[in-house]
C-alpha cells in the first residue's frame, strides 16, 4: 500500500481520560493549525511520497490535495519521478474513459495521486493515494461509523442515523438517556452543519432504536421501506453521543478552552496540534463546544507529554483503520450493500 493521508480528530474524555476519535478525515485533511504555528508538513509529505515512488512514473489529478504543481519539479529533481497530469477529475469516471483521454493504460503508472473516490473498481486501488475505500469512509460519516466502530481503541462515540423528518420523533428518548447530543450532516466537513442539542436528564432511559428500520425486509414492506431508504439517504443526519472533554489551557490567556487534537498521518505520524474553541469553556453558546480550526483560527502546540501520547495513539490506531479498509481493495461497490444494511437495521 502506498502512503495514505489521514487526519484524526481526537478528544480527551473528561470522566475517563480516554482518547476518543470523533472523526477521521482523508485527503482533504488540513493542517493549517500547524502552519499557523510555524510548522510546514509539505516537505515531509513530499519526501515520503518521493521515497515510495522513486524513479517511477505517476499520474496526478490537478485537484489533488496531497501535492500541487509547484512540487512536481521537486519530485523530478530529487527523486527522479516522472509526473503526468490528467484532466481535472472531480466526478466519477470509468477507467476506460480516462485511459482513452490519456491515450495510455493506467497500468503504466506506479502511482495514481488525488483521484479520491472518483475512480472506483478499477482494480488499481493499490496504486492510489488515497485508496478509494479511505476516501469513501472519510467522506461519509454513516459508513465511517458502521465500518470502524468495532476498532475498540478508536472509541468512536455511539451514533445513530436518522432521516431529518424522523429525528424529532426520537429526540426526547435520546436526550433522556444521554442529556447532550451532537447532530452532524452525513457528508459535512470543517464543522459545517454540526450542532449541539441539549435536554434534561429527567426522562426515563430507554433503548432507542428506529423501529421503521429495525426489521428486516419482507415482501409486504419492501416498497414502503424503499421509499424510506430514499428519504433517509437524501436527508439523513448522524446523531452522536456528546463526549465531555478535558479543557485545554490556552497559553496566551490562561483560560480553559474546549480542545480537539488534529493528528496528521501520511504513511507515518507527522505531527499534530490542538484546535481550540473560539471562546473559553464558560461561554454559554452551545456552538462553542464544536471545535474546528477553520472556524476558530485558534491553535496550540502539544506539550512534549501530549506529543508522545498522541504520536503513540496514531501509530496504534491508523494501521488498524487502514487494515480494515484494505479489505475493500478493488471491491468498493460493496459499500452500497453495507450502506443499505445500515439504513435498514438502524445504526447504533
């Protein structure tokens, strides 16, 4: 497998001190928070890619978030890599169509960079940075939870998936059991569409499950359920258990902030940083607890102890994630069946 680019968003649970991965991002994983601290990972990413593909021929999608046109010259000069740019690919494309445009077989390239999940079931996954399986899972929070929830060390927060219209029906039950929830868009990014939903804990705890998706398909209900599956696929939202986090002291002010660690991986752990909430913990706005550097523009370097802890965590969990997803190499069409099963049975 060629190096894969991942960004893990990790928090420290207040009550247990456990590390909890709340989200895994793919090729678009940003590290602007590190850049703002004076750390530039671009050269390290270039070195890792150059070492992996030294002296070989690669195809690069101009829309790649891994490498840009300015770095191609360095790959050629330092590592003897010959790079060809494809036309911009920003939607699904069949292998034969792309090969016809290029006038050559994709087999001629040792690496295919930046094609995300646009080039599916081409039997060339092993050549790709990132694997289609990695990009599909990092772009779709439903698939991410469904496929990775059994990796215990990730500690993914318990999650449920609802259609927008069905969600209010179960809100009281969920709030009664958990008190605070996080609502996310299925395909959202950079904190967009993320809200904190609060309630009181006076309700009687109940096992919450979507009855309309808890049964298996049968001939009588198939047509009705198919309509529901269409609705939930188009308007679905992911509901997560809110994890109360340990506050991070912002060194510039001495004030406690909500913090989320962003860990960057490209073939190996490259480093990370704290993304901090825009305002201190005492701010009463629920949105303040949703931490994303693109929204707050506040970042802070790890202490040596934190850097060691997060580095060891990344080295432990990322190989497990990639091993899990490698099972779908060349078989990404199976995701549709996984998705349909998750929608029918309910997620949780």
